[in-house]
C-alpha cells in the first residue's frame, strides 16, 4: 500500500470510531416539544441524593441478581431493559422525579432516556452505585 492509501484508511477508521464512540454516550437532548425541568440527563450523586431526599423515585436499573447483591436504600429494581414493559410501576404522574443508577451509569442513562421518550420530563441518570457510597 502506498502512503496516501494508508492515510485515507486511517482517516476513515478514526471518523467511524469517533461516530460510534459518540453513539454510545447517553443523549442529553430532549425530544422536540418535550418539557423538562432540567436539560441535562446526567446528574452527579449529590444531586441524586438531594432529589431522592425530596421524594424522587430511586430506580436501580441493574439485573435482579446485581440488585440482590446490594443496592441503595429505598431503591426499586427495574432493569433498564424492562423500563417500557414495567412503565406502570413508575406511576401515572409523568412530572414525578425519577433518579436512576446502575453499576457505572450506562444502563441508568438508557433507562432515563427511555423514560424521557415516554414523557417523564424529570428522569435523571445519577451514575453508578459506587458514586453514591
């Protein structure tokens, strides 16, 4: 291969890699016309604790096995893959604040995104369980 071909291939690999790396990050943008009390999807653990202390629903989005191994006091276990099918467990008040967490924040972000897609305007990803301890 000549030098120009190698440079082109590397440029394509970097561009594609950057695109997919960005796609793996939870979105912080709201859907058009969707009201939110806060634009950011992700919050830190201290903000999550304050919201829970004020009455927010705390949701552990890990597997039931992970939840059984230890979870935050007061949390309910709704795995991120089950959010839509178990939406009734979130109640009917779509303005209720919901704080999600998991092991590292990815699954919690997916759950919070799904809740916002379904109309919950105050759903937040508070990261991983280790951030809370």
